C-alpha cells in the first residue's frame, strides 16, 4: 500500500515505515504524531483511488522521530564579473523527520 501526499507544495510517495523529511512546522510540545490530510492518490491491493484533487476521507499519519532536524548546508554565491566583488553565503534548512505509521483511505 502506498499513497501520494502533498505537503508545503511538494509531493511525496510514501509507504508505511518510510522515513521522510518535511518542512518544519509549529507543533505542540507534547506532539507525538503529525497527520497529512492532503492525500492525492492511494493504492492498495483492491485498486487505486485518484483524487480530484484530493481523495475523500483519506489521511496519512506519521510519528515524529526528530522534531527539528537540520539538512545539509546549501551555499549561494554572488559574483560580479570584472568588479572583484564576490560573496559566499550558506544556510541549513530545518526539517521535521517523520516515519509513516498508517495510511487510511
């Protein structure tokens, strides 16, 4: 069984047990799981349900593994030709690490 979910403008193909990094969001301090309601497609042994644009009464529940996970460092370069002017900046994006616990349709 797998599903395609949308979160923060990105689409993810997930199955139960998958670990994925989604954008950081405000959660309660004692939150143990996060729920994804924007399910675009659900496929199981019975068949495939494709939403228009969302599948009715479908949700994906994930348990939180790491509430604030930092990704790889991304570098940006600003450079002006023939001006002896350059600048290097970088940042590390913060993510929420989630394991998919249950897919229901």
